[in-house]
């Protein structure tokens, strides 16, 4: 609201903090669509590949890659995996993740090329309360990455440890615990 002079009222505003989901909020019947997609550039691929000390010519050498079965450089599959998982963080685990417990069943059925856009989605395949860590739960996430044509280019299963509602520590920034009213 504003007063007659257009000045905002002095009433305190309610803080709204972007966060991921607590254990109880993960829905086994949902397909979480993570947007926006991410268009992978040549610069992204070269930077990631060289930063991770991967000298694979399929990622870096256009002349070499032109003579290979796909006829062009491939996006580093670890960049594809990192982007696939990273795209899910804001919606699913930002501020609510305790730890990634592991990955399994990672596959790259089709390559990603420079200029392709990766769209990520996630379904929850399992969840249970932790037997050894009160206030935390184990959630298994099935991530799927599609290119701009809807073709599946990556899949990965990820097991996470997340906070339950009311159990996350307050981080002093008004983060996830504050947003949940803990």
C-alpha cells in the first residue's frame, strides 16, 4: 500500500525465501519440471572440459571430431550430468539438502551438441525417514534430461538426505528453516 504521496507504508513485509522441499513435501506422484532450460554453448563445454582436466578430443578438437561418428564435438557428458542435476536444485533441494548420498544408473542415450538446450525433469521414486538421523529423510530422485527436440539425452538416479520440516538448523540468513517456520 502507499500513502497519498505515493510513499510505501512502513508496515513490515513478510519475508518469502526461495527454498527446496523438505522431506514431507516431496510428492511421489509429481513430475517436477525444472525451467528454464539451459542452452549449452561452445564456451561452456570448453571451459568445463579444460577446468576438469579432461583432454578428450571429442570435446575440444573440431577437426578430430568431424571425422568421428557424430561428425562434430560432443558436449562433455559430465557437464550434461552436472547441468541436469543443477537445474533441479532451486526447486527441490536449495537449503533443504543435508547431503548427496550417491548416484546410480547414469546413462547418456544421445549426445548433446553445442547450441542444444537441456531441459530437466525429476520424479521421486522412493522416500523414507532416516533410521539413524532423526529429523532427516532419504529421497531417491530420478532425473531426466531432454534436448530441445524432446529426445532423452541423460538420465540419472540420485539418492539424497534432506531435512524434515522443523528440523533444519537456522542459518541466520532467514533461509530454509525460517521459511518453514522452524
